[in-house]
């Protein structure tokens, strides 16, 4: 199928035009991450629709500019008299501060001519102008991708014109908490319009969650399995974080001109360590906070004075707005003060440049930087962090990254994350970065470089296209329970080994239920982990003895695990035993085929949506891995950095809990280092009755089971398997059905005959459990199995 054409609509075109004659124009690249990111789109036929950065009032000017821009794949939108109140006013003085938690500035309320309403009117007018241009250039089959807060009304205009048009809207800034968003007078109109799009995208799950909350609180719409439902129309809401075009930076930093710049700059800086800041001179970038933190560092680290410098590139932006002029003055004030305080005749600690710089020089600076300091108070993503990583050379620098930048979720594992409001914390991080060992710098860089290389702009756009053209996004709201809450048991007793063995020898129809992970596997080291759970293998010392147990006609052995069928096949295929995979949802005797034990009513529509979220966090949490099966999903971060893993799990849970996942019958269990989602009722205990039915039926069992030993290292919710066999419960147990169509024929009314002394439930390594007894580790299980075999043979 031919790829559809992409019409990208954003406020600014990638180039800013300047008139050089009646019919001639020159161009410079427009600043900001949106432009640099979208320039990386190579694989689609793309037309870019936006404002060229100048007002053009005459017909000749408009015509010549349109022709020149057409050669660059760009189509101009002339905003003329609405531009000021639209761009400087509504977009950047109202929406921008609200979206970045700065609140609305008071100015517009006091100005008689520029009011909230006049700016909103300009916004509506401007969106109409954008619409007219898109309409003129739209061809059937095109995908229209609207970017950012400047064009929130555009999706509605487009859909009203042609409901078949494929329309996406992506927000490059944060979407704030609904408490903040609610203050916006036109809050409902904007949300309603955005919801007319087919797909709405954000950089992070937090932003998506806030958006969904705002839709639910303000519009009263529902977040369902497919996205947001508003008056019968479904809008999919997705998270796809933007990247850079890594090759562009890697290749540029190898150019000889760039290498020359690197040498020159190093020489200019006189051997001092370089801390670099690259930001538009915007209130949200926290540049004054950065200066204060650096001042604190110099204040507290006398030894570093004269040996380190901070170079801040403060790219001019939005000069027509009062707040932006104020922030410039503020920065100059701090620089003057700190340089006066810590400077010397030969050098000053801060170089602050109110200008943009040439791309090659930027790459050279990134390459020789020792510390990149990003202190955004809020930031949609922050591409500068990724660009720095892509340009790093032999001696790697350290990334200090604000936890309030969207990039924190993707690059946090290889960075020092800071709260930019905490001056002391940032100052300490500067010290840590400057003193970091070579090995640690390498390690951190490797993690982030891998991420930056594999999450490019192109991939971001591909994901958008894929989602727009298909129906991928699916989500549900679910309940979250912690593993600790589920394990509401008592302190277990030490296992009375002597009784276990004695009762075993006395009995004639025994049932042994054994877990796999942590029960029959060997404890393993970090580096042995392959990352997908597949390399867990049977404890080598248990193999022979287990075979012996399984071949005893008086003993039935069941391995009951959350692992999928193939893993149990691989590890236990050669034994004469029962395998209960996916917490008992599939059952097989090793001499036969797998049969499903999934109850008919169970619904698994939520799986794809949850998998999507889990994959996102797996990609962004080095060392974590995803275990997927047909009935449950587990995200495990036991081999990730503990603190970062916990933080990511919190983000993930909040998202699952509050946002896109609704109305499904699922349980979420937070393990110590994992998050598991499964259909309600998928527990080992609830599966036990069906497993038992299958076994009894297959064995044509006539005598009741007179001995049960159940050992596991189970999650709290699976502890119901221990109580399943408690005598008071089993007394009530009816003859178990083997399956819906296949009921047991020769089963006596009491399948299990347990009086208390012939039932042993054992939890491994738990201080609180529903099991009666505990063992410390799988090594103890191995020993016990050895003893059972020995005594049985004696
Ligand atoms: O065009 P300006 O008004 O000068 O502003 C430049 C851009 O600033 C914002 O960039 C955002 O997009 C980046 C890429 O997704 C992201 O990394 C960054 O955190 C955001 O602040 C704005 O959203 C763009 O529309 C502007 O073009
Ligand atoms: O003199 C410069 C220095 C940097 N940048 C680019 O500006 C973008 C900033 O993007 P980011 O996402 O960090 O923040 P934004 O400015 O979009 O808020 C990056 O691609 C930088 O390479 C620029 O255009 N001119």
C-alpha cells in the first residue's frame, strides 16, 4: 500500500523568512525542538503548513514567498493582523503559562484593549486561517497532523468540513493537571475540538493522564477501552515521546570543521571543565535557578573556583512578550552578580550569550561538554538532552536533568535527576557530576546513547502514522492492589520436616504442588539474566530426584507456575508430571497435549492496551523486562536501578489507575519489584479446582488424595492456593469438574481426605503468609525433595 501523504501543521514553519527585496527572501532556521525534531521526518512525503515568521501584506510578497517556500516543501499561513494577539497573546501569554503550571499572567485582565476575549477571538480567527490553508492543499487520503497548543481548534474545523479526513493532534508541551487546566475560560471548547481528532498524542503518560482527567472532569466524557468517548465518537489517546535524528548529530560531530571548533573552544576555555546550558530564553527553562545553583556550588566548593565554567546559550524567543523581556533582565542580573563575585582578571565563571549559535558550533560544544545542565521548571520533552548524548566523544560528559522535563522519563536512568527548584540539590549534583568516575560516566552514557539511537524522530512519526491508520490503542481502568496488602497472613512456622517425611511414607495417593520461580530454580546473579525471564532454569541438583518422585505411582506432581506453556515444556517436558501454566489457565500431563482451563466468561481485551504501556516503560527502564502470556502481563524491574525502577512503577501505576484503562475485570498486583496485570480470578487457588478435576479425571482416581504438599514462592494473590487445601475448606469441596464438557466419572464424593496432619502448605522466604509453614530458599526445597526420595526408598 502506498504511504499516505503527511500534512504537518504547526504555528511555525521550520524556516523563518526575511524579505530582502520586493520579490526576494532569505531564510534562517526557526528555533525550538518541534522544528528540529520534525526536520528528521524523511520517509513520508511531507508538506509543512505554518507561519513563515513575518507579516506580509502585499500580493507580490505573498506570491513570491509562497513560491520560494514551495521548493522547501513548505506552505505559508499569513496571519497578518491577528498574529500579535494570537501568538504573543493567547498562545504564549495564556496557554503556555497554564500548560507549564505558571498560571495566567495578570496583564490581560487589566488592559482595556487586549482582553482575554480579544485574544481568544484572535486564536479562533488564526485557527480558521490555518484551516483555510489546509483545506486548499488537502488531497484525499492525506493524513493531517496538527501540532501543539497553537492549533487546538483546528481538528474540529477540519472534521466539520470533512469527517473522513484522518486528523491527529500532538502536544509538545506538558498537559497540566486538570486543577490547573480548569482555570482556562475556554477550557471546554478546546478539549471538545481536540477530541474530534482521531488520535491525540503526548510525550509522557503523565500528560496523557492529566488530559484524560480534564476530559472526564470538565466534559463529563468517559475514558474507555478505546480512548475517550464523547457523544459516541471515540478518540484514541496515546503516548509517543519524540526523539531526535541521531545520525545528524553523530555525523556532524565528526566533521573536520566541528573537530576544529572543539579544539578551538577547549583552548579558549583554558582547561576549565565545561558546564553547558542550551535553552530558549524562556521562563520555563529555569535559567535563573540554574545560575543560583551554580553560585551555590562555587560558594561551597572553593577548590573548583577558576577550574569550572558555565556556558549558557540563551536562544532569543518570543521577544514581543513582557515576561520574556523580564526573564532576560533577571538572567543578566544573576550573571553580573555571580561573575562579579567569583570572577578574576583572567576569567569569569559564567558566559551568557543572548543569541542562537551555528549548528556545527553547537555540536562541537555538546561534544566537549563535561556536564549538560538542564533545569527546566517544566518542559514537554527537552531535546537538547538527547542531542548532547548523541554528540558525546571519548571522555563522556554527565547529564543533569530536571525531573520536570518529559525527557526525565526516558533518559532518567543515565542521568542525575534533580528538582530544579531545590538549589542545594542541583549544586550537589554539579559536584557529583564533576567528580564522577570515568566508568560511571561511561555506564550512564551507554544507557542513554542506546535509547537516543533507537528512538528517533522517524520512529516517532512512524508510530503516529501507524496509530492513526489502525486501531491500536486499547485501555482499561483497573484496580491496583499491593502484594503486601494481598498477603494478609500470619507468621508461618518452621516446616516440621520429620512430619512431612513420615506422613509422606504413610500415604498412598499423594499430591505435590510445586511452584517454579524461586521454588525449583536456582537463585541467579544479575549478569546471568537475559531480561525476558526465559533463561530461568531448573535447579541442577533437583533434576534426578524430581524424576524419581514423578515416577512413583503413588505420587502426582504438579508444577503450578505463572510461566507460559513453552517455558514449562522446556524445563519439565521429560518428567512424568502435570504442568499448570499461566497460573493454572492451561493444563497438560507431559504425556499429552495442553488443554485450556480458562473460564468461559473471562475477558482478555485489555491485554494489548496494557502491553503497550508495559513496553513503553520497559524501553525506558534499563534492566527491566516484560513477561507476557496469554492471560497476564508482568513488568519486572528487579534488575533495574532500584530507585528509578520504583519511580517508573509509580508513574506506570498512576497511569493504569487513573487514565486510559477502564472498566475491565482486571487485577493489578504490585510486587516488590514488579507490576502484574491479570484478569480477575486468575489466581493459583481459583484454578486449583479445575486442575484437580483434570487430574482426577485423567488418572481415573478412585481413592481420595491422602497427602498434599504445596510449596511455592507465590505472589500474595496466589496464596489462596494454600488455603484451598485447608481441611475446613476441602470438606466443603464438591466433586471438581474436570472441564465444562468433561466431568469426572469415577470420583468419590471426597476427592481429598486431609485431616490436618497430612497437609503441608509452605511459602518460601515469607514472614507473613497464608501458608502454614516456611522454608528459606529453593535450596531447602531441593534438600527436602532429596529426603522424600531417600525415605521413600528406605
Ligand atoms: O516557536 P517558538 O514559540 O519560539 O517556540 C519554540 C518551540 O517551543 C516549544 O517546544 C516544545 O517542543 C519540543 C519538541 O517536542 C519539546 O522538546 C519542548 O519541551 C517543548 O517546549 C513549543 O511547544 C513549540 O511549538 C515551539 O515551536
Ligand atoms: O542556537 C540554538 C541552539 C539550539 N537550538 C535547538 O533548539 C532546540 C530546543 O529544543 P528543546 O526540545 O530542548 O526545547 P524547546 O526550545 O523546543 O522548548 C534543540 O533542537 C536545539 O538544537 C537552536 O535552534 N538554536
